[in-house]
């Protein structure tokens, strides 16, 4: 699925949502979330292919799998948090969206601790 197909799907959803929001705003929120989820699911296969290529490159470069896995988890958390926050904003829940983004940032920080620790240990080892 290329960007033209994603855009066509999104435009159809936007037109339907524009009509539906006036008459049934409660259903419009669900349709909006479903449309976003469909686009997300359509791209999962492409993302999996990219992750596979990155893993192969990291393996051939000798990058520790733990670090690569952590970085990929961080990227995943960032994407999912952004997705969740946007769904909340579509539902006109900006406060909840902000908390979802904050939770994503906290989880990213937690996931990054082992990498930060390894970098600091390397720096300290170089200075000793």
C-alpha cells in the first residue's frame, strides 16, 4: 500500500467523519479511531520489514542485540503514544492526550536507562 492509497482511505474517512460528526458525534469518535487503526494495521507489515532490515544490518555491524532491541522498543513506544494521543485529541480530550504523551516519555526514559548506563560506563572506563 503506497501513500496514495493511504491518502485516499484517509480522505474517504474524513468526508464520512465530517458528515457523521454533525449528526452522531459519539459514533464519529469510534469511526475515527477505527480509521486510524486501519491505517496503522495496513502499515505494520512494512514496519516489520524495516525492523528486519535494521536487525540484519545491526547484526552484521556487531551491534549488541540488547541495545538494538531497546532502541526499537523506544521507537515503538513513541509511535504508539503519539497514536493514542491523537485518538484522544480526535475525541476532544486534550488533557488525556497530554497524559498519554507524558506516559510515553516516562516509559521511553525508563527504557533508555540501560543504554545511558552503558554509555556512562564506557566514558568512565575511557577516563580511567
